[in-house]
C-alpha cells in the first residue's frame, strides 16, 4: 500500500511514522508513506500556499492551485483509490472505515490548515472526507496521522502476531478484554487466577466474557449492531 500525505507543514508528520509499528511496517516494505510539502507546489517564489478568504473574515484559506498541482503530479505515476480530505465535517472515522481503507492500494490524504481548503478542491478533486471526531484541530496533519495509523496496523504482516489486530477493540463489535503483565502480584493487587492457569480454553472463555461485559458497560450500541 502507498499513502501520500499532502500538507503545508510536513515537519508535523515526521515523528508519527518514525517509530515502533509504523516505522517497521515501512521498513518491511508493507506500506510506503510519502509526505508532500504543499510549498513545493506554490504558485510564486514566496512559496505562498494560502490567501485571504473571499468575502472577508478572519483566517487564511489554502489555495486551490498548489493542491491541484500536487495531486496532478502524483496522479501522473499512480492511480489513487481515494483522495481523502481530513475535515471535521466528514464521515466520522471508525473501525469499519479503517478496515475498508486498509484494502485499498493507493491513498492521498489531504491536510487542511487555518480555515481549511478552497471549497472547489473539495467539490472537484476530493473523493472522500473523513473526520477523526466532532472537535476542531488546528490542522489535518494529526488527523491524517491517526487515520494512517488505524489503516497501517491492519495490513497483513504489520503486527507480529497475525491475529493481534483482530483481537483489538471494535473488531467483531466487541471491546478488548483487560490485559496484565508481570508481576502477578503488585502490592496485593493480583492478576486474575485464570490467566495464570495455563488453561487455554478457560482463558479464552474468560476473555470473551470480559469483552461482552465491557462492551455492555462502555459501548452498549455495539451489541445492537
Ligand atoms: N473552519 C473549519 C475548520 C478548519 S480546521 C471548520 O470549521 O470546519 C483546519 C484543518 O484542520 C481542516 O481543514 C482539517 O483539514 C483539519 N481538521 C480539523 N479538525 C479535524 C477533525 N476533527 N478531523 C479531521 N480533520 C480536522
């Protein structure tokens, strides 16, 4: 899979992809994440990518020209399944959306900043709009990193234990059961006996029970689905 991220602040995206699972996924060649600086596609030598909003009002708007230039250049070599604009008013990201996008080959994630992007970009070039929740961030970069992370960890081979992503919360419409590690007794706070029993079937049953209980308590809506 290849994920191209278009941003006017590329340095914001350096760290999220340089550590742990996302870093290893790239090293293993399971995903290629390429960050593009909108300023490389600026319309003038001042590297301008934003301008005042028509009609007035506070806040700058990302211009259509640099964005479209960048998209078109990417499309010369690659055919994209989706051009996704990160936007607070988009479809709200959830596990089924991440699952669905993890089956795609090539994605563009477009990050807005300031007041957002010129509406014509959304109307004519963007194929999908995704929000990471009903709150407003300063830019789409953190949202794009969240979306990319949720997708990449699902790619086959990314997590060392093949079944690991499947046992995460929201897969199977269930919340994950509690987990524990050493020591088995910390100042009298004990790990449930069943987890120390070595009895695989009993452990599985206990985990399923805990999942059901947690889901009923924390996300009862998932059980209706
Ligand atoms: N004026 C816009 C918000 C702009 S916030 C409005 O009221 O809808 C600046 C940029 O941050 C947006 O263009 C978008 O790319 C990103 N962004 C902000 N909140 C987001 C969210 N919840 N999910 C995804 N992207 C978000």
